[in-house]
C-alpha cells in the first residue's frame, strides 16, 4: 500500500515517509521529519524539526511533536526527538526536541500511551509500556523507566527519575526520585506503599511481590541510610530481577533525593 496524504495537509520536501503512512487533513510534516511504516498522523497534527518516528505510531488531532523547547537557554541548536514504535499520542499532546545542554535528544521508547494534553519537555528519556494520563506534565531532563503509570494532572520536576513499575497518583507534584515498584501521591509526593495491583496486572507472582515488599521494608522502614539499605538489599536478598531493577535505579539516581514514606504509614 502507498502513503496517503490528504490534499489539505502540508508535507515539506525532504520529509521521509515509510510504507502505509497516513497524513490526515491540515497536518504539517516538516522537512527534517522521518516517519516509520504504518503510522497515522491525525488532523491538525504538527510534526517538525529533526524528529524521527518509528513504526505503528498514532498521533491524534492537534498534537504538537518536535517543537522547540520551552527553555530560555535554547538558541536554535540542531537537536532532535526520537520516538520508537507502537506509541499512541492523544489530542493536544506536546513533545519537545532536546537541548544542547541536556544531551541534544528527547527520547520516547515503545508501546507508550500519552493521553490528551500530556506534555513531555526537552531532554526527557521515556522507556516502554508507560501510561501518562490526561494533563500529566513532565519538565526537562526527566527519566522515566518502564511500566510506569502517571495519574492525570500530575507534575514532575525537572531532573527527577521515575523507576520501573511505579505509580504516581492523580494530581501529584513529584519533586524527588520515585524508586521502582511503589505508589506515590500528594503535594509534595510521598510513598504510600508498593504498587501491588500494578504488579499483579503485570504478571508478578506472589513470590516476586514478597521480594518487592522486603525491599520496601528495608529501604523505607528499617531506619537505615540509603547507603546502608542498598548494602543490606544487595547482600541479604537473593539477586532476582526485582532486586537488580531496584539497586540499578538507586545507584543511578539523580541528585534530588528520594520520595520518602508518608508518616504513620502501615502498609
């Protein structure tokens, strides 16, 4: 099948379109854009600057992809946005290219859902299988792992890291790193327990969840420093996938500190 471009759309010379790409009415695709096979670009969507898009993505009406950063330090440098495969971007989603000071690349992985009005700022690195609910907003330089859920109307501070399988409750303001496997909520976000329902939905066994609970107890409830807790987890627990995910995250965290356990928590 051939590319389908609505006559009311604008596709600039130099844009590269894969097989079975559909460009709907009033969309704009810039000259430096590359779009992979079987991707749908909905009405009014704008894709511009040096943006590379993989296969099987869907961009719904009026999303803005690859626009320049909302950063006063950006001065027109040739940075980029790279998007993987099988992502869905709903109405009015905005994703910015990177900045020279942040490595020059905003990167989106595979199989993510960005609901309406989600914003991903410059130099963010997003993994796979994440869900960002309506009006979730990510500032610059944020790192999000895999299988993360971000509730609607939540804001995440620049440079924060979010670990695999974490869940951020709706309306939260996240100003510190969120370790893997936990639920956080509030302004400022605090930890309320492990993301048990999310883990069960992802196929974690009871034995795996027991290991996650033990990691949680050591890290949040033992009274140990971060360094001491990491040492205890690495020496006393079996080195399962869950332990490795947690330790790798903590050892490569940002310098903003971690969201801590909410007071009087009994979970």
